[in-house]
């Protein structure tokens, strides 16, 4: 890019501009500008503040500022029991609420030393993969909307509405549903819900192909994302990236394969990686991961056994509502668990799952009481955002939007 | 705002002109989506093909406050963010209305902590409080219809040229 | 566990006089050491060709609310080569509330340490940019300490006028 020099600007204009300052002409043309891409912005995926230092339109440096949605989750967790925190985990990564519920339930079950029955684990796997599809659909739609393709956003939201209908039938809430319980899930999957899941996965692949037809061969989309925001595999691991952003740089790391939980070691699916490391690779990883999720759901539906969905352990798991109203022991156990908590043994654990955004980890410290002594939420979006200053150096302002869109942060999670 | 003041200068305004202004104003409410957290996703969902908000006249969700008349505050407002929300509210031209969407904006919601404002009516005048966590898109459309009724009841002659309020500098960075 | 013997051997080679305590709970290994060894132990764990703990997942602190050794700084690191996770712990006293920063080893430690400073008040020596992370700069307290109330201290955060 050519720099503007003194000869390009009329001297009278320069005099008028600099009349009330002490800057000289050379300073005025050489100065860099600080631009505030503020917390309220259509393309920053929530309340993220980016301070950019610009030379013309090229970004020289960037400082992200977080904390505009800091709601005090970790302090809240120290003051409420493990059951009461389940609705709060919904609102962490609010695009895939079921996945967070499953992560919390797994963490507390590990701390307490119990395990959910097999049917509940298969149901949890199905809803986690549905949550992954829903989250990636919004990611693709929002990235396309930021680049300028508005139609794709409406189409992906239409697909997402079908998933929200499934969750509506399953547990009563379309969004922020606190469906899992410690020791299983809240209620069994109804036949209508399972039929709707089967209908959804049968018609999903054609609709995804339609959306991709609009984007993958579109010259504007490809040229705006190709080669933008390249990060090498070593830098990505050093900066702590996880999830699709890391797999877009060619690193084959997926927690469902590396440290399997639920029944993922029995499922047959590929871990998608692309070697390029730019925004286009991250977009392709997300689109292909939804295809693998469809495969996992199909296998889970075939393998799911009949059985109960809540573990029968009265000291740690809330009993069923119908029995509380009619039997004595269940009433007493319900009273103890709700008022005093489940009292896991003294110890600390760290449980990580593969969320759609990356690795979501819960570090829980228990001192034997009903509420955790400390709960740390390792949120993937916060760590992914740390790589933004590294990625935008030397690019232009419109690339900043594409890069933040391809990393796909969610501020509810990044700010806790 | 200036037009009604000029028309109203003599002291009367015909009811047909009044009705025309009200009808056009209420059927083209352009919302300013102050989307902060989870309620913003339900606000986006009210714009998708299933719960179309465009059929009520809110076709454009402009992210610039200078062209909007309804601010939908969707999401938890923290103390750090409250200055930004107030700044955007001040930048909107009169007449303007505010919907407090969800439990977090109405009263702090399920977050009774050190950093969450317990209800945005502590610093903003609110017209409609929506219950829900998050409220369904149908609920938001219901609130929009009620705001349209409220706009329909205000008379155009009430808007005179008012002196500009004193704006204080809230944030220096 | 195999990892335990491997670590034990490597640490004894390099740090002969220091005290390392291993702890195992629910299949997770924790290594506790004195806070002055932080940088050298982490460097060994990252650069050793058999171990290669290149991914630093989390850095946080626990407030035990007792007189001596009030805080414990906890590091969670992961090795892609061995597919294993390790937790490191170092105690920090309230009177001498600082510990060396590991930003020179893992770049991702930058924001994690800033967050720990914001929430607990533990200073990290040689940190390139230690300032508050979530709370505004003028905030005077450290929220996650056990003596800070959940509802906050009235007047500590300003609100715009109506």
C-alpha cells in the first residue's frame, strides 16, 4: 500500500487541520490512529471490546478487553449446591446449552464417584451432538453474515429451529434447558422426540449442501477468508487454542478420542483436520464436523438400550417425583439432598469435555460439604480470544471481523 | 419531532393527520438490538423465518442508534456495561421506548452477585418488562405488539421542541 | 502409574535436594512443590523429549482461608504425545503474595495469570502486562477471596445517573 506523503495533500488543507495543535506536518501524516471497536458492535459476537492501533487501514496492534459480561459464576458456585448450579451452566456457552449441562454432570459424578446408567449416557451423547450441530450452524451463519452473505444466516437458523423443536418436546424448554441431572437425565426420551431426531438427521445433509453451495464456490467468500489469520500448529498449541480452531491448523487433537468419556470409544467417527491454518480451514472444519455428528447420532440411536435413566442411589441422586409424594424414605432423601447437598468426599478433580467451541473444563474442589469449595470454569472462548492479537497483526480492519468470526467466541463463556 | 412542533404552533392539529402520524409510527418500529447475552439469541430467533419479526414492521435491526426508536435490552447488564448502554440510549433520537427483555434486565435475574445491576430501571426508563429466561420469541412479539399499542395511544401533538438535556461525560477512554 | 515413575526419575535427576509430593485421586496425578521451583520444573516438563507437556490448559488458585499458606496456585498441563494430564500445585502465603510467572514457557499463561491476579490478588513476577482482567481498573478488591461478600460492597462500582 502506498503511504500518503506531504506532496499529495494541498498545503492549505494541512494548515487548516493543524491550526490548533503543535504537531508538524510529518507527524500528522505518520501518526497512527487508535480505533475502538467497542463492546456494542454488530460483528463482535457479543460484548467484546477491541482496541486497534491502525496505520491507515492496516492493523499494527490489538488489545482485547473482556469483562463486560462478567456475572460472577465462580463465586456463585461457592454458595450454592451442585444441583442448583445446573441452570447456570446452561448460560455459559448459550449456543449449545445441553453440552455444558453434560459437562457439569460428568464433573460432579466424577467427584462423587458415581456413574449414570447406559441409557442415560446414550441420551447424553445424542443431545451433545445435537448441541454441536446447533452451535456450528450459528457459527457458520454468523461468519457468513459478517462477510455479507445474509441468506445463509436465515437458512442455518431455520435448521437450528428444528433442533430446538426436538429439545422442546424432550424436556419442555427450547433453549437453556437444564436437562441433565447428577446421576442421569431428568426424564426418558419420548418416542415423538426420537422420531423427530430421526426425521431431522435424514433431511439435514441436503440442507447443509444447499448452504455450502452458496458459500464454497463463491469468489467473494473464499477470497475474504483464504490466507486470512494464519496460525501454525506450534503457535496454536502454545497459545492454548483448542477445538475446531486448533484442528483447522492441522493438529489432530480431539478430547473425544484422546480421553474418551460417555461411550465415544465405541463410536466410529473421523476427527476432521485441515492443514492450512487460515479462516477458511476453520470454517471447513466446522461444516464437516456436523456431518460426523450426524453419523454419531445415527449409531447412538441404533445402539441405545432400554433401561432406566436415573441412577438408583438415594444418598447422591434425587429420587423421582412420583415416589417422593408416596414413600417415606424417598421423602427423607429428597429433603436431605435439597437442603444439605450431596456431600461428595474430600478431594479435587478436573474434568474436560469437547465442547463445540473447544475444551470446556471444570476444576472442582470439595471439602465434604454440599457446595463446592472452589469451582473453576476453563472456558474455551476466553483462551481462543487470546490469539486475536497474534492473528490480526498486519491485516486490515475487515479481516479483523473475519478472524473473530472464524474463531467463534461466545462472550457468556469468555467472561464467566 | 420538529415537524409536529411546527404543525402544532397554532394550537390545534387535525385528528386525521394525528392518526396518520401515529399509524405510520407504530407500524414501522425499528428496534435497536442491544444484544448482550443469551436473550440476544432468542431475539435473533425472532428474526428467523419461523417467528418472523419483519411482518410487524421491524424489518431492519439497525445496530446504529441514530436511526432506531425502540431499544431492546437483551441480556445481563453488568456495572461495567451499564455505562455503554446508557451512552447508546442517549444517542437515540426522541421519541424512544425501551423493552427490558428477560429476567436479568428486569431485576437482575438469577445473578445476585457483585457485578450485575439488579434491574436496568436503576438507570433507564423502561416501558415493558418481559418475563422469561429467556423469553420465547412469541413472547417478544407480544411485547412488540403492546409497544405498538402504546405508541398508537400517544398523540403527535405531545412532542414539542424540548431543550436538549445536559450530557455528562461518562467514560473518558 | 507409569507417568509417576517417569516423572519421579526425571525430577530426581535434575533437582536432587528438592521435595516433590505426588498425589493420585480418581486417576489424576498431582505434583506439589515449592513455589521457587516453578519456572525450572515447568521448563523441564515442556522441553523434555519424553514428556513434552506443551499444552497449558488452565492456571488458577484456591483460597483455603487459613492463616498459613492461604493460597495454592494450580496449573493443569496436558501432553499431546503421552495423552496424559498433570496437575501442578504450589503454595503461596498471604504475606508474601507473589510467584514467578510462566509466561516465558507457555504464551497462553498470560491471560490466565492476569485473571488469577484480578480474582485473588496474587502477583506474578516478570509478567509482561499484569493488570486487571474482568473487573474495571478502579476496582479495589479481589472478588474471589473468601472474605469478599457475594453481593459485593455497595458503592464499589459506579452506575450512570438516570
